[in-house]
């Protein structure tokens, strides 16, 4: 590996950590914003009651239920950030592929939604364990998702899935739209190849005219294989 | 005195509906929409004293919506609301003609004060335009 590749991996890894943390913290702000307004409305209703206006207990119950739902939403986001942050604890670990993919898909929902793209998953019933860099694996999945997102038109669909094959774990990112090979995408594709190779894997399909809707990445079940 | 007319634009449904209710209870006339496209459609049909516009929205984002609205309605007073304020975004928003910039969660009283300021700005701009039109008519008639 060249010095330049090494520096690129390091810088992009930090950027990935930083961008996802920032993005999810923005989601937490949205939740707090909603709770702030609902608490404010409760305050308004109680103030009006103090001024002699009748208080509707059903309205208050409705508001407390909505606040509880937002707190639950906020907890999910914070849990995802926390687990994502901890995925950088060890450069090599055995991890549950489905759990990690569910987390990175959860994180990817917001950029998908901003792009008006539906992000779905297609997972087998039984999960598998993989030994690799948990953060690197998530970054590879997210980079593949970003390539598919760059190709996605409004209101289309991207599906992330995986299955076990004889050579290891085959991860697929499928887009309803064919993947467009333009400047931004070419640069991301080049980085994805470098990252997957560093993780001991292979890029099986990427910006391939024979399979224009798919990205396929193969990871050995344990590093040192493949 | 007629109450302020406000359009709220935010993709978070719970937030915008709750804020609309609170503002209405404080005497404002409030419409809301959940997208930049929705804001463009509403402002084509109705005049508002102020638009409160979220920055991060699916499809057309806040800055793109701001640009469209200012192109078609140069007097429109737009207050940007964001959960991730950066200097870069604030500068870009100001260049595109945003009247003001608030971070979420915003204090409703502070927001309403800014809406009142927005209405004052709009009235001043309308008066200036009327004065300029009268000046123009008078200079052409040669009275």
C-alpha cells in the first residue's frame, strides 16, 4: 500500500466517523425541537386553564403520548450513535453482520430520505458472524450506499442485503436505477476498491455494464482468508 | 390591526403542526407545508408577512427553496430555522436574502418578535415601491 493510500484511508475513516456522528446529532436536535414545542404547548394550555379556559385532559394525554414517542425516537438515535462510535474501539473484532448492517442502514435512512429515496434491507433469517474491522465494514457498506444514492432519482429504492457464499459473505447494494459512472461516483468507487481490499475483501460488481443496478462486495468470514 | 400572516415550512410534521397551533393561539394567521415545493405553491397563491423555513428537507432543501422564493418574490421576508447552524450556511443564507437565521430549538417568543420585524420590513419595502411608482408617474406627467 502506498503512503498516499494509507493517508487516504486514515482521513476518510475520520471523515466517515465525524459525518455520521454530526448527521445523527442533527436528528437528535430535531427530536428535542419537537419535544420543546410540545412541552411549550402544554405550558400554553395550562396557562390558559389558569386564566379560566377549560382544560381538555384528552389533549394533554395526546401530547404526553407524543412526547413519549419522540423520547423513544431520540433514544434509538442516541443508541445508534453510541454503538456506531464504539465500533471504532477495536481495529479487528468478531461482529454480528445483521446487527451492524441494521445500524448502518438506520444511520443511512436520513440521507436516503433527504434524497427522497426508499432504503430497504433484504436479510436472511439467520445472521452470520464476521471477523473484520467493524468500522471499516460499515464504511464500505455506506460508501456503496452513497454510490447507489448518487445514481438514484427521486422516490426510487435502494436495497442492502447479504448472503453467505462459499468464499465468505457477499454484500449487495441494489438500486432501482442503473448506477451512473460520473466524476463523484468514480472517485467514490476508487476509494471503495481500496477500502475493501484493505479489509481483505474483493469488489465483485461495481459500475459494471453487465450488472448496472448492483454493487457486490465479498468479505472473507475471517481476515487472513481469501 | 391585522394579525401577522406566517407560512411555516418544515418536513417534521409534529413540529410544524405544534408550532402552528401555538402561534395561532397567540393571534397569528398560520399556514404550513412540509416541503420546498409546497412553499413555492403556497406563496404563489397567497402573500405572507414572513416565511419560517427549515434548512434540511427532503427534495428541495431550505437554501434551494430560499433561492426560488426570493427570485419570484423579492420582498418576501424569510427566517431560516436550522438544527445545524454553521458560519458557512449563515453566510450563504444571507447572500441568498434570508432576513434572519435561528437555531433549533427556537424560543417561540423570539421567533414571533422576528416575524413582527419581518412584517415591518415588508411594509417598508411596499411603501418604498409605492413612493417610487408615484415619483415615476409624476416625472413622466411633468406636473
